[in-house]
């Protein structure tokens, strides 16, 4: 069965979805929608598809089975409810929505409709992230001790001015953590498991006129007894790769933008030397460190959208479903709460 895709929201990330869909066997881009018709037309110049300015019209088509939701983050709940009621499968960009309350609206809508929900976190599909997850599953780290995520990125003042929704609480939901760092926060929880308590500080020090943080530091205690930190910023020039460290009693690994940069275990396997030989290779997914998209490659999206299409075909959950997409937002909300109150937040 061919999965017909629609894209709702034809801004910066939409071509990454369109390019991915066109490369996936058994998937086809059927139509796109944007309230700004010019944005939709620009997308279809390169990726031919029908254009709608009202996404409801796009949903009327029987040859559309799934939609990529690429509208601003805090606009997804209402649109997803309509998409689910129309019987469409939904692949939402990250973060799934800007609060767990709004995410729950989406979860409820897809549950009622019986459709599939996925949340884009493309870095989970990287070789590095997959290797780390496998090593954790196989107990190679021993007892997990520390899990850290560092997102020391740069976004210019012009970036925040490039869209009315950027840097707003209502539609961006947050700053360096909720928009940019959410990728690494997601991977950290995927590796380390649930967080029990959070202490944090946030600040706005490198930009003007935005409602969200461009600097955040959090101290985490995981349920498994391990600890960790998250440091996120969009005020650091020139921006450094998204960096995650996983340390255990029997081994340590470091990944940057999905590529392994350190890999050592007390009990080595024959494949480990070969893995270390790949350290010099650049990230296959690119990086959003200094600029949102100019260095981002579509390979991560291609892998994730392919998994999503196969999940629909095989009637199974996608690798990152709605519940999985919720975890990172829930933790970021807890970090914001801890920063506001100055206390310890228990999840
Ligand atoms: N996975 C990644 O690495 C990645 C990278 C960039 C952006 N994103 C996410 O993608 C989403 C969009 O970001 P962007 O940078 O493309 O934003 P953008 O502002 O460039 O594009 C958003 C588009 O949505 C359109 N839109 C708004 N309301 C609409 C509606 N009701 N119907 C149809 N279209 C509507 C706007 O006109 C605009 O063209 C955000 O949630 C962001 O977090 C993810």
C-alpha cells in the first residue's frame, strides 16, 4: 500500500520532510498546505504537489493517509485534533507541542481516532545514538553513573525576529531547551531512563525582546540512581555540536550530533575498534549548532519518516510515538518550574 503524505506548514523544515518522503519507497507527497500561499508554492516548485491554503481541504482527500505537521510548535494541538478526526496518521515535528497538557489533547484525539502518532526526533536514528542504546540494553556500561547533555548553540537576534512565533512562550513554548535542546533532552532520557528530581536556573542574556530563555542549566537525579546535567544555550558563538555523555561503572560513550566521539568499555568487543575508527567522520546528520538549517541534512528525517510509513503499513507503533514524544517536554517543563521556584521539582 502506498502511503500518501500531506505537509501542513511549508516553512523552513518542510523541504526536509518533502525530500525525505520523495526518497522513501511506498511513500508519495500528495499535497501541501500553508496559510501563506507563497510558502506552499515555493515548496511545490521543487517538490510537485497540490497546494491548499486551508489544511481542512487537504484532509478531505482520500489519497492522503498521513500528514507531516510542520507548523509552529504551539499550533499543533488544534490542527492535530482535526487531522485525527479526519482519520489521518500524524507525524509531528519536535517538540510534539509546547506543554504536556497540549500534548495530552493530541494523544486523546489519536486514541479516539485509532490513528498513528509519531514525533520527530531524528537524532535517535543516528548510528551513534543507536549504538549507545544497544550498549545500554546489553548492560555494557555497567551501572549508569552520569548522563549529561550539552547544547551550546548560537541563534542570532535576526533568527528570533524571522518569525513572529519564535521566542514566544505561547508558540515556541520555551527557548534554548524547548526549541533547540529538546533533541538532546529526548536522547538523554532515552538512554538514561526517567528523571526523579530536577534543580535548575534559566536566564536570558544574549538576546533582546524574546520571552524565553537563551541559557539554562539543570541538575538531574535519574530514577536509576544516576545523576546528570543539562546545559543549553542559544547565546554562545559560534555554537558547538550537540554533545551527550553517558558514563557507567564499566564504560563511557560520547556522541556529538549523532556521531560517536568516545567509546570505551572494560569488556571490549571485537567491533569496538572499528567503531572508534569512525570518530573522525563528520556527523551524517549535520548540526544545528550555529544555524537552524543550513548545516542540517535530511538523512535523519528520511530514516524516521520511513519508520513511520512502515509503522502505518504494518499496523505497529512507530519507533517514536506520542508517549515517547511527551517525555522530553515533560522534563523541560519540570526544569522551567524548578528555575521559577528555585526549588527541587519531583517528577
Ligand atoms: N527536527 C528538526 O531538526 C527541526 C528543525 C527546524 C524546525 N523544526 C520544527 O518545525 C516546526 C516549524 O519550524 P520552522 O522553522 O519550519 O517554522 P517556520 O516559521 O519557518 O514555518 C512554519 C510554517 O507554518 C505555516 N503555518 C502557520 N499556521 C498554519 C496553518 N494553520 N496551516 C498551515 N500552515 C501554517 C507558516 O505560514 C509557516 O510557513 C517547529 O515546531 C520547529 O520546532 C524542527
